[in-house]
């Protein structure tokens, strides 16, 4: 028997100083969400990648369109 499926993994990229559209909180968290094809519960191949912003106050999620992704990433604080 072969066990296969899909799993979603998220990586926090940083905090952005933009207001939330839902609760007007002063910051959002940018996440990179990757969907993986798994074989025997081991991630093998990345199937899709998307970026979302999450409000830490109200937990509202919004997708970041690809054409705006570079602008949103430029709002992240520089890390040394």
C-alpha cells in the first residue's frame, strides 16, 4: 500500500506596518504558504506557493497578488 497526499507548510517572513482591513490593527504578518505532495508523510515535491498576510489581532487572512508581492516584501524591515 502506498500512502500519498498533500500537506501545507507555512513560513513566517516578517511583520509589515500596514493596517488590517478588518479591524484596523497597525500591523500584519507576511507568511509564505507552500503546498507539498507527500509520500509516506514525507514532503517530496512543492505543488504551489502563495503569500498571505495575517492580522495577529483578528486572524483575518488575505492573499497577496503576485504583482504586489515585491512591494509588500520591500515593506519588511531589513535584517542584518
